[in-house]
C-alpha cells in the first residue's frame, strides 16, 4: 500500500508528521509551482534516489525552506519513505524546515 493510502491505524508509533487523510491533505497543500518544479526536475534528470539532495536544494532555493508537506511530496514523487527525506533534511545544516531571517 502506498504511503498516501495508509490508514491512520497503520502508521508506526511516533511516525512522521502526516499519515492517512492528513497526508492526502498535506500533499494537496503543496503549491502548484512547487509541483511543477519537482516534476520538471524529475523529468529532466532520470535516475533514482541520488536526485534527492539536488532536488531539495532546488526546492529550498525557490521557497526559502522545506516545509513538511513539500518534503512528503518529494518523497512521494521519488518513491521514498517520507522519513528518508525528513532524515536528509534534518541531517544537513544547509536545509531548513522554517524560513530563515534575512
């Protein structure tokens, strides 16, 4: 079953920020321009999970940060578990989930 189709009861304890209906709502909340940016990048750069970090850089450059709903969208489009994307974002200091001051 895809992550989008996951029922709340199927979510692992203490799992990521979104499951079930919450995940569907989060994916729907991703701005259309971000969807276009992600989909265009993936179409122009065939491959696998090695596209994750360059794609996250590109999205963060466009938005200024990487909100969780956008991370979940990237995970869904790359066929990764959202926790994998969240782990990369939280590990590297150059990624942020909130807008930084100027």
